[in-house]
C-alpha cells in the first residue's frame, strides 16, 4: 500500500504528497473559517459539514492554486 502511495504521481506529485497537502489545506481553511465566524458572530460555530476539522472546498482550491503556482515555478527557465 505504501508503495502505491509513493509511486503513483498526480501532476508531478506523489499520491502521498497530494493527500498530505489536502489534509493541510483543509484543516487550515477550517481554522480560518471558524476564526472568522467567531469574530463576526461572537460565538464558536462549526463551519464544516464533514465530521472533524476539515473544509474540503478550501482544500481543493488551495491545492489547485498551489499546483498551478508550483508548476509555473518549476517550468520557468533559469
């Protein structure tokens, strides 16, 4: 199983890294949304519809933007 995660590539990244980026971006997005909601409403509100501190929409857009930016940086001639 670990061999599958490390050898399979998606847009130049191993599947292991893609899943790690998704988790990082989803937790970060959820934290930012909870902080914003707490600042505007004055109370803690769970902003995600999934169980746990994840926000898949933020993670998807974060991964897409990071992939585009990293792809352009890598393909830029020195």
